[in-house]
């Protein structure tokens, strides 16, 4: 009992209080604390002035974030870490502070208010389809906030697709911020993108298509709307299913995949970006824990294993599927041949 | 940029979503998931039956907690870790699941709803004195919930006091669950304990005094009430200030310490249990981060360094203070000589 490896309540205490970490980081992003430090405001007084905040509050928050690993402190001076300099200083092109607005949005957090009740029921306690309700405004926030965080994956997918040198017609399903299709168009000047999502969400994607100079080769399906009900048309070389299937149960996934299969040319492929846990479902950490977000927010969604995806695609008429790592990223791409 | 140490959004993502860890652990405690597994329910079906929950929900939650380090998984079977077996199985005498009820209480979490606003202001956004409002019912929850988590510290303090062999009169200020004074009495059959706290809180302590068989040497001050206004009496050998001073600004601490000094015999000592960060304020992790809890919940509280405590005690008339580690625990004891 007195040995080094004796049981300790430390991990339990840190998990019970982990919500404070989210709150501290969100608060720092709201205050532009990282940007202030990146601009050269290094001590409590200078940061407090820049952030229009109390010195007591800034000192406590900056110390907290130093312990959390997002700042360094030397003498009385704080500095950014490589992570916070790249991702939390608003002046950085890779700034992802806005992702925090989505990840800590009341709508998303509400799903975690009663996990015991959620586990008893086996799905979200929210009314109807939870976060999947039509035109849920959360997805406009998502499209705006999560785009920068998804950029590395969006940039990696054209390589996996291997279609950077040929004229391809790409269907971008539940396009959100649109970056996945847009990066296909950026990388391949002959690619034509057709994006599907709720109208208000696609307004965000349309802005992004303009911003990246590919608006002429990017279009919305007439009428926009729900991927389950809208007519995709046909003759696509590639269908993108990025961060979409995890919101639904397997039967619902198969139904949409049949529709996707019908929209693809013979020899066409679906590219599915997903959190894919190993068969043990407890590794790697990020994909394995993603399942709880789906339990909390959806009726039947999940983080599916590759074997589960493979079966869904087969049941929808696809021939075979392969899984590809995206180096340094927590998600994988599954390529499925129509 | 392609090296191993390239900046990564991983830490930032994990901090933004850390609230999900607290929610998952709270949910598992509410469901008695750890107790169920400890009783021998190892697979999803058996655990779900015992917890009266869906299999989908149990599988997702148990996998999540496996990744979090509180369960192991082998084949389809889950098992407790040494930490969860000792602290999260209700049948264990060291069970601290109830601490989670306090650490995730809405009253405490509310303080973290707007950290940006809290930092701007430099103190709690709650009305009045925040968690220090008289008879705040949160402290009854605290007295009930946190007692098991405080037990190791309560058991360590009599050794630090070094008064286990002599008749001593002990003043237990803001006694809460009462365990600190009670353990002094348990360890020293000649010790007499006088406890101060709000009346409803002391009802919890009184129960504990009976439970540990020291009720005959344990009493409440007539009238109970606020440590700032109640008459302590005089002639104490030891005054206990456990997890109390961190709620107040330094001037307020000095005012209560003057009162404590006046209540002690010449040669008497104050024993202060606290989260004491190093002078850098960013180590050790738990005491350093504790400051944010005080910012969020109080008007002027803090995690004070030893130098700050030493100065407060000197300003209140104490001669000198020393700091003592409690092996394996995140808190320290400061001994101050009257």
C-alpha cells in the first residue's frame, strides 16, 4: 500500500475536474490571450491591458494554461508554445480558436449534461434526431468554426484519391465548410465539384469556394437540402463522405451508401473520412473516444471500425474497401470501389 | 514542418473536449458502472443488465473509460484498474465517487461557464460572495461528498502536529465534514476537539464524530456560525485551518488569523492544510491550477505560495511558519507558531 504504484485518486480527481480545462481554454480564446502574448505582451500587466482584463484574472488563467502545456513561463514572462503559436494566435493562418466555439457550443455540451441517462437510453436525450435535426443552426457554426481544424485532412485527401491529374466529377456529400471538395478542386484544375448540404451551411462553403478561387468549378445541387432526400444526379468519379456516416446507425448508412453507389460511375469510388477505432474499440484514443460524442448527440451514430464500414459498403453494392492513414492526423480515409 | 515535433492541434482538441471526460466519469459513477464490474459483471451484456442501461450505451461508455485509464479491456471483458477498484467501487471503504457529486455540482460548474468574463472582472461572476455566501447548501454537499477524498490528508495531519501523546485542545475552523479534528481525536485519546462551521454543515461532522467513536471529546461551539463572527474562546493548543484560507483575499486571511492567534495558548500552533504552489505559481500542477477554481468561485481567494502564507501569519502575530509535505498527496501543511 505504501509502494510507488499504490492506487491514487489523482487521475480520478483530474477527470472529475477536466471540464475546467475546456472552460479555461475557451476563456483564453475569447479574451485573445494567446494572440496578445504572440503580439509581444509577455507579463501579466501588459497582457491584462491588451485583453482588457484584471491582472489577477490574467495571472491565474495564464498560470493555469502554462500547467496545461499551452504557454511557457519564465520569470514573470509568458510565451507561446509551438502548438499555441500555430493554432491559437489569431494572426496565424492555421488559427483554430474558432473550433473551440463549436466544440464548447452549448448545443454540443448539452448532450453531456446527463451521460447516465444517455447510457440508459442508448442514444441522445435530445428531442427527435438530436444534432441531426434538419437545419440545426449548430452546423452553420460547425462549418465556420471547424474549417481550419479540418484543413490538414482536406489537404491530404486529394493524394489518397489519386485523381489529381484527370478530369473528375466529385460529389461532396454533407459538405459543411466545403473544404474537402474545394481542396480537390484546388489540387486538380480539371476537377468539378458538386456540393450537398443544408442551404445555410452551403452559404459558408460557397464563400470558401470563392476564397480559394475555385468557384467556377464548384456548384450546389439545385434545391440544396438533405443528403437522404435530394437527387444527387449521376456520373460521379468520386463521392466524398467526410465526417458524415458516424451520425447514423448502420442501416441508415447502408441506405445512403446505396444512393451514393447509384450516383457513381462504374469504377468510381467513395472516399470516407472517419474516426476509425481498431477492432478492440479502445485504440487509438481519439477515434475510440469519439463514439461517446455520437452517443450523446445522435440517435444511432457511432465510431465504426473498418470491418463495420467494409460490411456497410458491401451491403450497399460496393466491391471492396481499403483504409488509408493520414500521417499525423487522428482520422483515416476509407476508399470504396463502386 | 514534417518533423516529429511539428506543432499539432491534438492537445488543443483534447482540452476543448475535456468536459466530456468529467461528464463520462460522472455518468459512470451515477450508473454504478465500476461497482457493477467489481461485482463480476465483465461484459457489455452483464454490465448493462446490472446498471439497467442499454448495451450500446454501456459499450461506448466503458470503452471511453478504458481509453481514459479507469478500466482495462481484454477480449470483450472489462475490468477495474487499481485506481478504480479502490476509489470508484462503492463496496470499497475508500470509495470517492461521491466527491464527483461535489466536483461536478452545478453550483461549482456554474463558475466556469464564462471564464473570459471572470478573468475580465478578476473574481467570481456570482452574486455577493459566490460560494462563500452564508449557509450556501453547497457546503453540506461538500461535507458529505469530499470526506472520503480528504481522509488520507486527515490521517496524515496528526503526525505533522506531533501532539499525539499529550492532552491538547484543538480548534477545528470551518470543520466541514469534521474529519481533520476527528482524526486528531482518534489518534490522540487525550485530545479535545471544538468545531466551528455553519450549523447544517456541522450536523454532518457530528455524525462523523459519532461514527469514529470520539463524540464524547468532540463538541460544537455554542451557536455555531461563521468563523469570522463566532467567539472561538481561548486556550487552544492547536488550531486547524484546513482548505479554508484559499477562499479569501490576503487581508481577510490576516483578519481571521489574528482571531486564531488570540485563541491559541502561548506556544500553540496553527496547522494550515492548503494547495501551495511553488513561487513560480506553475508547479506542482494540482496546487498551481487550483487558483482558477478560486477565481471562478470566490471574490478574492487564491492558491497562495508559502511566502505569501508566511507573510500573512507574521502580519497576524505568529512568529514563524514551516511547510510540510504530505507524501503522495497534492496538499501541504503549514505549521505556524503563535
